[in-house]
C-alpha cells in the first residue's frame, strides 16, 4: 500500500483519493462510519473515535491518525480495549501515521483526514 499524498481534507492511497476518514483493515480500505461516536461530540467538541465504531482489531498494531493537526479525540475505552486485546495502539497525527503504515504493511489503521 502506497500513500501518495495527504493534505487537510484529502488522502491518496494507491492513487485513489479519499475525502473522508478511512479504515484500513488487513489491506482493505473502507470509509470510517462514525455514527456510533456522534453521541459524544458535545462532550469532546469533535466526534471522537469511540468503542462503538467498527474498529479493525485483527492486528498486532493499530495506528490511529488523528488528523492534520492531531485533533481527533480517542476515547479511553478504545485505549483500554486495545490493551485488553494486546494490540499496540499508536496515536499520532495522520501525516506521521502514514509514515508508520508505509513501514509496517501488517498494521491496521484509522485515518482522520481533516483537523
């Protein structure tokens, strides 16, 4: 998987452009469905990543790209579930997450493309 370009609001993976958050699950790319997390928006000032979402847990390492400015909140329940499952959780701005994903093709990811 090759990450061609990332800028606020746009991410290119293998030549395809994405303007919404994406989930990479064992090499498959899908749009992040954040509806289960919207109920927490007022609490965080932004729709966070919550345990209610379909998180790609079948991995040893899960990389969460928190956006261009690192503003995507990750709820403590997600961190606790990663620990329970013995999944290494790496939470970094999306530009840094892309570099990590280039180096580790076996990792799964959730990549926020805006803030």
